[in-house]
C-alpha cells in the first residue's frame, strides 16, 4: 500500500505501508532572485 502524496523509489514488502515525503524547506528571497535571472536572460535574448 502506498500513502497518498508519497513518491516511492524502492520496492515495498507485501503487506507493508510505504510513506515517503521530503521535509518542507523554505529559501527566503529565492523566487525574486529566480525571476530576476529569467528576466535578464530574456532581455539578453531579445538584444542578440
């Protein structure tokens, strides 16, 4: 049986319940930096 939301990467024994989920991690400021980088790449492509 596989628990909802799990991503199973190994075999599960018969009759066992498999649970897998990574811990949530937050990266402050990541989205802003990421979108700035995308805008810069897009601007560089339009100039080329």
